[in-house]
C-alpha cells in the first residue's frame, strides 16, 4: 500500500479523530512535528503499559484492589447496542462503571468493574459484546495522571495546516496557535466521554458531506453512516488492513471529492472527463502493484483499457503472480 495522507492533503478540507486518533490527526496533518503518526509509541510508554493498561495500577490504587486480583476481575470494557441516554439512565446508582464512548446513535461503550458492567447491561437489556480493547481511558479515573498525559502530547508545533481540524475537547476547532494549551486539551479528551456521534454531527452541520476514514478498519465509516442515516453523505474507508488505499480512492466518484459549488452548471460530460484525467494522473504518479491491483485501479493506468485490466486480473488469478 501507499501512505494515504499525501494523496489527500491537497484535497481534504478538514479532519477529526477517534480517541487517540486525534493525536494521529495532528501528526499526519503536520500540526505536530517529530511525533508518531500512530498509537504504538504511546501505548509502549510506562504510563500506558502499567497504569492505564496491563495491571491497571491506577485503578487498583483508586479502588484499593490488591495486585494479585486478576485483570478479568478488575476491569472490563463492553460495546452496547443502545442509545447513550438509555445507558446513562441504567447507570444511575451503579458504582464503578463509566460511559466511555458514544460511537453512534445506537452504539456506546461502557467500562469498569465487571460486576457493575453486567448490572448495567442487564438493566438496559440490549445486545452487547466485550470490546477488543480494555484500556482505562475516557473516564475520571484518568484525572490523576493528566500531567503525564499532557507531557506525552507535548510536541513542537508545525505550520498550522489550511484545514478545519475538529477536537473532542469542546467539539469545536483545534486552536492551532495555542502552543501551551494544545497538549493539555488533547490530554483532557482522554479523561472524559468521547462522543464520536457528536463530532460527526458537528462536521455535517458545517457542511461536510464526504468522509474518508484512514485507519486499519472501517468502524468509523460505519458509525458515520449510522449517525447520518438517510441524510446526503458518503463515507468510505481507505486504510483497511491489507487494502491498497489508492484502490479504495478510485472507487469514489471524482465529482464527490469537491470541485466547487457550480460544478452542476458545467457540461457534465466534459467535467467528468477532466476529473477522470486528474485521477488518472494521480494513479500514474503513484504507480500500482501489478500483482495486487484491482481491475478498476488498473483501468486508470495509461495504456490499459477496461478489457485489458480485466484480462490482467483473470490471468493473475489463473496463473499466479507476474
């Protein structure tokens, strides 16, 4: 695959991230300099390995739980297919449980003591499943380590990008000129409920209609679709595991990427030809892997027709790699 960010820096208008993905957004857009563009480096720090993950010593200290108590009896994280208000109502009177994420209108995440989580799930009476990640984030238990989290988010600032960057701190714009405050605000987003549904609606209310997810899964894409429902929009993922981002990009109608408010007043045939030419230029500049490229992607390579592209794929499937 290829890095997706260089392809989109010149055509995207804004960005927002999910949880630690807000930091990835700041890194990939050039807002942060000398910072990792993924979560791996952060998750490897002692703060995350010992306090927020692993033995979760911060929880043990706050709740007075001994070190020999297994993690499975200390903390669990669950995805609930229910609305946030319904879950909040069910949580009343139940201790040691937190609403950590609101992903979509009918999907939230709770975390805390396993028996407390089970009680809330029983009260709601909804379908649920254990979440793949079981970290201590997005709740007030994180407050005591805010200085350490702030230090992890303290990077030199680059040139503010000409983009509208949204933050889960106040569901408004990232203040790209406040060097001192940015790190603390990014850290603060990890100590409170993350409302991704709200972030999506804020972006939509500002006029965004085309959402491109750059990540290993298509979960955010699914949540955006669930949040916006039948409202006009397009959400796609170009960073799925084992998927070529460029192959995903060419699936998008070029007219949907945004070429001005008067595009529909133009001759649609000529507009389509011009935009297809831009996509073809991008594909030829980046290049493709002949052994993995799909037929729709190969069609954009100069000199390869639709029929030839299909024949190349058919030959590859029958005879193996070139």
